């Protein structure tokens, strides 16, 4: 009997654990260790500050899903992995494993910029607490509007989500009747609008420039934030932007546990894997989703992170699960699914507008890539949210 431990219980971790158990059946043990007892649909956090979603609307308890799928759930924090000893330590005890899947997502590198972080005045929407704090600040801002700065810091892991928040914020300012009092500036490390950390999509830059002009949003590309103050953001080069409201997507680094486990990851806390998601040095360890290191094949003047979004997280998890099953069954040929070649499938909600991005491959070279704008309404991401939460509740991990 093989014992497989999956660390992480969100997009990549939940899919890995359920797929492993579904494919292996009885006779093998799958344990999912996660510090959160719920699945959180992170993409919908952009709507929480405006009261369009409550946290309870976008979370699902893991216990019944794990039980139905035959996965043993342990709600605990893993503090260290010992890859040479095939064991890990949690605040609820030690676990040995035959195979390990790391799906621990990112940590937020607020400390890379002076003044950025939860103690300052700049908001971050990517966690439940951050989104609720942003809601309070938004409600204050509506009573006392002024300049706003929205953007992504250098090396930000998910510039696309910051774009979504920007357009939702602009639309909410109009709905609240304060738009004429709000000067909005968009800050981005991208060399051009619509690069998104994936090298851009044909027509994307023109489309986003059109949106910025139409909505009267100022923008600064190749922006590098030097320092954040209580009411100003200072850029390298000397530009100082005053703000009454600001939301900045910070850089991502790998999880603490990876950085505290010698031999497991690189200096940024990401785990080096090959195209099968198998660790480059430990064949019984796999890393999926954001936890996996994926070298970015392009250079930008201001550093950018590659967005390892929900779809590649899910696909990497399925590939790793399939490969562990093959190894357990004595096979030596593993399935390859390079992250940069996974099809791009992304819906950018833009507040009563949306853009659907489709490509045969996340990174270039691509055979096709299209951005389909819908300037009239934004229904696709809301439908996608409903579909994904239904899939999670049912435990249908094999579905896309
Ligand atoms: C604001 C925002 C909006 C986004 N919008 C979109 C979108 O529209 N579409 C899209 O495709 N993607 C979007 N993304 C990206 C998407 O959220 C990620 O791709 C996805 O969450 C990655 O999944 P993951 O499982 O790798 O990591 P995560 O979802 O971060 O999961 C990490 C898991 O590891 C657990 N964990 C971490 N450390 C430990 C530890 N030491 N011990 C135990 N458990 C641990 C956590 O509890 C969690 O369960 C967005 C991201 C943000 C921040």
C-alpha cells in the first residue's frame, strides 16, 4: 500500500488529492494536509470589497468533499519537509510518506517594498481578510473621494487580477456617483499594457489602451515602486502619486514551508520540477500549481511574474496525480504537460464589461491567441464561478 500526502487544499491540492484517490481506489492511502478547512474561490475576491460577494458565498467546506472522495483530511500547518527522510512535520504531528505532492501556493512578498503590506494604507484583495479590509476602505472612500492608484508591483504574480480590480473599481466609482472626483492611475511593471506576464496577446495592447482612454484612466507602464507612504506612492525615477485609495498586487514568492525545508525549493521558495511535475532531485516528490517553479522564458526591464492561474494549477495537479499512479503501478514513462504549453483560458471581468482570452498555449510560440471583448455585460466569470463551485462541491475533480 502506498501512502501519498498532498500539502495544500485549494485549486491544485484538492484536485491532486481527489484525482489520486479516484485513480488508485482502495488499497492506497491519500492524505490531504491543509491549513485552511475550506476551499476558497480566490478569483471572486475582486468583488468582495464592493459587497457583490460575501466570503461565505465563495468558500466550500473541505470535510464532506474529502470524505466522499475517500481522502483523509488533516487541517494542520506543515512547518517543514525532510525530503531525504520522506517525512514532514505539522502542528498536529509528524507524517511519513511514500509520495508527496506540494500544492502550497504563494506567499506575499510585501516586504520587498518599503511601506507596502497589511499595516499600511494600501489595500490587497487576494485574501479574505485583505478583501474585507478593502471593503471598509472603499466605504470610507465613497464618503471622502480623492485620487486612486491601482496596480501591480514589480514581480507581481497576478497582474491580470489587478486589471480586473481596476475596471471594477472604475465602474463602482461611476455607480456611486463619485467618478468626477476620482483621478485614477494604473501602475504596472509590464513593458506594455496587456503583457500580463505571458508576453502579450495579439491586439491586447490596443484594446487596453482603448479602455484606458474611454474610461479616462491614466497609466504608467514599467512602473517600479520605490516606497509607499500613508498617502503617497513613490516610483523609482522620482514620480510621486498621491492617493486616497490604493490597491497594489504584491510580488509572489513560494510558501514559507518550502523556504524552511532545505533541498525542497529554490531561493524564491518555488519547487524545481520537470514537465511531469516531478521534483528534479527527489523522484517521489511532485509540485503543482503556484508551488512549482516554472522559468519565465522572457526578460522584461522591470521584473514580472508569470501568472500560474487556476486552469494550469488544475492541469498540473491532474498530470502529477496521473504520474504518481503510473509510478505506483511500476510504469516508467511519465506524462509531460509543460506549464507554458497548457492552453490559455482566462476571463477578465471588467465591471459590466469583460474580455475572454483564449490561446492554444499560455506562453509563446502560439498557433492562435484571441481576446474577445464584451463591452455590454460581464456574465462569463460569474457563470464560471458557479460552475467551479458546483464542481468542487460535487468533488468532480476530473472535469476541466
Ligand atoms: C485576487 C486574485 C484573483 C485571481 N483571479 C483569477 C482568475 O480570474 N482566474 C484564474 O484562473 N486564476 C485567478 N487567480 C489565480 C488563482 O487564484 C491561482 O492560480 C490559484 O489559487 C492557484 O492554486 P494553488 O492551489 O496553486 O494555490 P492556492 O490556491 O494559493 O492554495 C494553496 C493551498 O496551500 C495551503 N497551504 C499553504 N501553506 C501551507 C502549509 N504550510 N501547510 C498546510 N497548508 C498550506 C493553503 O491553505 C491552500 O489550501 C487569482 C488570484 C488572485 C490573488
